[in-house]
C-alpha cells in the first residue's frame, strides 16, 4: 500500500507522524545533533546544515542504489524538516 502513495505524501506523513513523535520537532532533533557534530568537529554546525547533510547521505546512498524508494522518501522528508526550521539552509 505504501508504494501506491507518492514519495512526497509518504515523506510528509512520516515527518508529521511517527518520526515527529519519535524524534521530536526538527528544531529540537537537529539542534541536538548539530551540537554533537559541532563538538566533534570543533566548528559550529547549524540545525539547517544537519538537515542538508542528511539529504547528502541519502544522495550518496542513491548513487549505490539508484531509485531506492526509501532514500527518495527520506530526502523529501529531510527537505520538509529543513523547511520546518524556518531558517535558510
């Protein structure tokens, strides 16, 4: 049934449903991740950059598995999350 839904619809449902409830709002989740990555790298990283980095991870995976639907859904979902942050990427 999931396959019958569009990629964007699937991503929206995940971001505003299960994933949102599990991981909290992207501003909380990505800010927490940005603090960890910033500490690890020793340079400041923003929540928006974390979202873009997540997209790049999925693009890298698509290079190995072109057309993998889950990666496409995740890319759309991360784009939605970055948009929810309200800043500029």
